[in-house]
C-alpha cells in the first residue's frame, strides 16, 4: 500500500516536472523562433499522454488543464504581429484538452476490460477448485448424515438424541453449502421455453406463503397485466427469484411486508423485490454479489452470486438499491426474447 502510494506520487511528480521544464524552455525562447516554439509545443503531448496512461481520464484531463494553465499566459502575451501563430496556439490548447480527455477515456476502458478479464479468469479458477472440493465433500457428508440417523433410531437417551439432532442439522447445513458450491461452479445450460413472468411470480408467491406466515410477513404483489410473452429457463429463473423472495422474507421484521412488482419497459421486463429489513451495511453494499460475501450469520455467501449468474446467463442484469424508508430493493432486468402471444 505504501509502495503503491509512493509510486503514484513519483509519477505525478514526473509529469509535473516534465510540464514545468517544457514551459521554462518555451518561455526562455524568443517568440520569433516559431519553429522551435512549435517543437516545444508538441512536446506537451508527452506529459498529457503519461497522465492519461497512468491515471486514466482524470490524469489526462488534469495534465492538459495544468498545461493550459502554464501555457495560456504565454499565448495571451504574444504581440499582435504574429496573430496567425497565436490562433494556432489557441487551437492547440483545445487539442491538448480533447486529447487528454479521449486518451484518458480509452485508457480507463482498457483497464476495465483487463480487470473483467482477470475477474473472469479468477472466477473460472475458483469455480474449478470449488467444484473439486464440493464433489469430494458430498459423499462423506451423505454418509455421516445417514450414520447419525441410524444411531439416533437406536438411542433411548433424550439428551443424547437431541445432540444427534443438532449434529444432523449441522450436516444438513454443510450439504446445503456443498449444493451451493456445485451450483456456483458448474456452467449453466439454459433450457428456454415460452411463458409469462407473471405466472412464474404468482407461483413463487404461492410457494413462499408458508414461510411468510411463519415470519409474520405479508407478500404484496403489484404485477402489470398483459405482460409480454418471452423465453426463459423456468427452473433457473424460478430458483433466482425464489432466492430473492426468501431473502426478503428473512430480512423483514414481523408485521411488515415484502413487495413484488414488475413492468414491461421498452424491450425489457423488470422485476423488483423490496423488503422492509435493516438494509445492507456500506462495507458490503458494493460486494453483495461477490462469492462468499453474506449478511447472514449462517449464510454460505453464494446465494446472490448464483442469482446473478442466472440473470447474467439470460442476458439480463441485477442491482440493489436502498429504499427511501427502510430495507432494500433488488431490481432484475430481463430482455424480452419473444414478442408473440401463445
């Protein structure tokens, strides 16, 4: 961290020193030596290039503005006798700033592409490792769970039976974790079929009714009628939406409500699931879809990662925002891939 900060400071100092040196040469050269002035003027592109390359858009624009600040007084002080050259200098100042802006933007786009590539490679490696671990854990866990159940049937001591029940519950938790790990690791092969998102949402509400009753939470729907027919993988999208609804029910306090709404906007179908919980802490908000990041004490940290993976596979997107009063809203956007009725 310290080394990175020093490196950044050294680069900024180098850019500033280069601009100042070119400016000194510029000011110390007689303005009638136009060819030499043009040469020095073109040299300003070097620090602007370095600023954009090292620091992106802010570096490119910041350096070009610094050049403008030092170079403009000279341009304004030129005698009227060489006004044609003066016009060229003013034009060059504009070019400096445009160059700094576009170079910085191109550099930032390239850095984002490289970051996405690194993340993709990292996730691929992580998925392979997780898959191997999960497969190795699956069989022993099933065996342990079976043995615990067999032992419990032969135990008459209630205290020991309760301990075995607790052990079995922990084994089940591990089996859920292994299942999530396998779901996260293996590639998705979507099986598309035609349908309406409303039908899927109504089915999820019916399935979630018992859990909502246990938590004392009401599920309210605001579904747009006559929604477009589209193609999607019913099982996968059902898994993703049910996961979000279950999370919303668990996050919402007793007596509150979870709201499910949708709308057809342009070429997209939008589904929103809002809870009434305490929200997401700031330190986790930007990483909520990152594998193994969770707000639950007993969560695996893979649920939302799997949800995002499913939505991405459908060509859609998912994001989360804080509600104005309390809780958060997960917003899913899925493109309509079919526009005819069935």
